[in-house]
C-alpha cells in the first residue's frame, strides 16, 4: 500500500472543537442567564415542580428504611420511658396509699384523743396522760407498761382509763414507767354498779384473759344480758361512774347457788395507745378521825417538849 493513500486525518474522538476557555465562558454565561431568568421570570419553576413530582416516590422509597429505623428507636425509647413512668407511678401510688393509711390512723387517734380529753374534762380527780409502750411478755398475765412513773408522780393503785372506760390499775411503779394490770387479768377485780338495778357487785378477770365475770351472784339475781356496769366508787380507788363492762351471757345453774355471768369489757385493751392515769380517790379524801388525832398528837409532842425545856431554863438561878 502506498503511503499517499493512508488517511492522515485524526479520528473524531481526538478532534478538538472549541477551546476550554470558550466553553467556560459559554457555560458561565448560560448559568448567569438561567439564574437571572429563574429569579426574575420564574422560568424554571415548572420544570423544578415536574422534577420534584417525578422524584418524590424515589425519595420516599429511599427514606423508608431510615424512617423505619428511627421509628424502631423511638418505639424502644418510648417503651423504656413508659416502663419508667409506670414504675414511678406505682411508687407514688404506694407512697400515697401509705400516707392515706397514716392519715386514717392519725384521724382515728385524734378522735380517741378528743374523746379522752372530753372524759378528762368530766372527771373530778387529777389525772395524767400516758402512752402505752408495750405489753408485758408474761403469757400468764394481762399487763401493759406506760411511759409515766415515780418521776411524774404516779402512785401504785392508780386507775387507768381510756375514752371507752376502765382499762386497769397501776400495780407496779418504776422511776420512768409503770406497769398496769388490765381488768381482764385473772387476778384483777373492780367493784361495779349495775346501772339498771343499782345493785353493787364485783367484776373479776377471767382465766382466758379476754373477758370479765361476776362472781358470787345468786342464781336468781336480777341481772339481764345487756346490763351496763360502771364503777361504784366504794373501794376508794376508782372514781364512781366509769364504764366497766356489759353483761353478755348468764348461766343460771340449777345444781349451784350461784350464776355464771360473763361480761364484755367496755374498753378493749388491745390497740389502746393513749390512756389517762387517775389519782386514787383515797388520796384525795380527808384523813380518818383517828388518823387525824394521831397526827395532831405527833405534831404537838415536839412543841410540848420545847416549851418544857424553856420552862426549866427559866427556873434555873
């Protein structure tokens, strides 16, 4: 092949058109024109809206996994927040239930204290308010310990009452506390008066420690279930008129001359927290004539001895 027959023109790929600077100037002018046209005349707004509408499904499809992951994270976070809020609400509810229970207890205690103050206002004897500390650990007796003792002027034999009636009697006094024997104790006794018949008798504690009984009552005694008994005041310890018990059952035995009469105490000792310790009325009564005479003689003896001494000194030269 002859060399003159070879085509020496470059292929289309290597053909050079406009220069790079010319292309840059044309593209810059076109960009400026499009920006001015878009800003001033809104020429590309329909095209932009058309492209946005066409690409919207694609965008939604691409955002679906991201939104799903975000929704999962939000669900987990919301579930943890809900569990935490539920736990806090349960704790708040338990705290409120405890406060409501304490409020109910305080309300009941205030009612008992008001009733106790009303009882105290009606009494004609000196009294002191005391709080029950604990029950005696002896299983064979019914006793409680209160927080008043010798330092507060509590004397042995002092009656102890609540707003409902007689609780018991102080049987042992310590410097800062006292032991109270309850009426239901098997060794306790209190003189009582039947309000209906005005007959006197004595109520004793039972062996079970939860009731009282009238002993040595004749089988035909005028006692009926429901009779109310109160202190008679003849023992010099309990003031008269304090509620003691109510007649519950009567067993009139044929083979015995006495009736078995069970009583329910007016004041239940279980659950009582605040009580009144009364001064025995025997300490407030005037002394007996023979005791007053002996006291007067004992007081006059030192005076007589002193006057006799003065007389002897005067007779000496």
